[in-house]
């Protein structure tokens, strides 16, 4: 078989470019001990790396765009696009501080969402306003607006929210109130949904409530509550799709042409607990580069038997 060397070179260069870090951006902060500290942000494939001194943290699911600014010399606000899906745009906002030479996640939440489906539209827009300073108590006011159009609200309905968060210097976090869990609470780390956690009844949880979402701060990390049954079933669906022969073959091919830097990616388009509750999961499988997500197949997984129906996506741009 004759090999097109120019085509292979283009594919190789494109793969390398998609995984080349962007130039680092530096921001000067004042730690809570009063020392000047340089904080660096580097955009990597699908994550932002934030570093200061010998400490660093990752903001996961980054999707190609972010904006950072210093607040009152001591806080760094980062708003960044995260991977959503077809018909779903998302952005998170983090506020970071430095104390004892370490980066602290003072706040992390979903600040923008725009979901569109055949029978619904759901949006969230949130902006943050800071008052006070590090000698007195910081106060953070969130100005948020949501829009919902579905079968219940065919004409659409707007709601406004204005939670006020206060800064706790001992915890190094903003939150609105604390709650005492009255039963076992299942949650997932908001920044990195790799595993589930269980809070016991009686646990004290600092909390932010924004529209219909709750965020809990525990030992330096932010968590979101989750329906464990739905979460476990979603994991089962993803695992079943990844084991399909056509998916494994395409993943091996992507791994080869990107020099073992990437495999196939799955993007959840519909979940069984979405507002348009269809009783099934819809996923796309494709290649996720820095610029875009190129889908190859659409999978519809029905409940409760988890039968999979596959549709190819024509006229897509190949890797």
C-alpha cells in the first residue's frame, strides 16, 4: 500500500500542536502573610496548571479559553471554558489565594451554562463582585440569572439570584452558610470527577447555593451532591461504550497517530436525569483536540436494559 508521507507529516504536526502548552501567564499576588508571590498559569491539553513557589494545582476539563484577573492584590480569579458537549456550553470560575506557600481554592463553581435541546433551553449567567480587603472580612456577591424553557414553562421563565458569601480566613474559603448533614450525603469533587465521596450524617459542611446547584467545601476541595444511582449507572454506560470493538479500534488508531498522547473521548449529551428526561443516555465518541471535539459516532443507550443503538456521523473532519 502506498503511503502519503505529506499527509502523515500533517497529521503528526497537527497532533503535536494540539498538545503543545501555550505560553505561561504570570500574575503577582500578595500572600496572606503579606509576601509578594508570582503565580503562573499554563494552558495544557484539557487542563490549566496553576503554580506558585513549589505548589501547583490543576483545573480540569479546560476547553481552550480562560480569563484571569487579580482581585485586591491577594486573590486570583480565573474563569475558564470547560468541556460541555453538542448543545451545551459551560464555564467555571475559581478564586485562588496563597497562604503558607500553598495555593488555596477559595471558591470554585459553575458560572456559565447554556444548554439547548429539541424541547428545552436552560441558561445560567453569573458575575462576581468583591468588597472588603484581607485585613477585614472579604464579602463576595454573586449576581446570577437563569432562564428555563421546557414543557412546564413553554414561554420561558427568568430567575435572579444574589447569594452573599463571606470569607473565612481559617478555612481560606468563601461560603454562604454551613449545614449539618442529616443523613449520608453522596458527592463528587467538582473540579475532578474521578471518584465519589460519602459525607456521614452529622458532618458540618460549608456550602454555597447558586440557583439549583450546591457546592460543599471540605478540606480544601469543593464537592457537588450527586444521585449515586444515576452516577453509578452513568459509569456503567460509559464503560460499556468504551468496550465496543469499533470504539477500541478507533481509540488505538488515535493513540498511534498522536504518538500515545491521546485516545478516544466520550462526551455525554443527555443524561437520564436531565430536564428533558428521555429515559436514556446519549453519548458521542470522537477525537478531542485543543480546538474542538470531532465526533465519529452517536450512541443512544436505553434504560433499564442498557441496549446500545449506534449512528455514524457523516461529513465529519477526520483527525
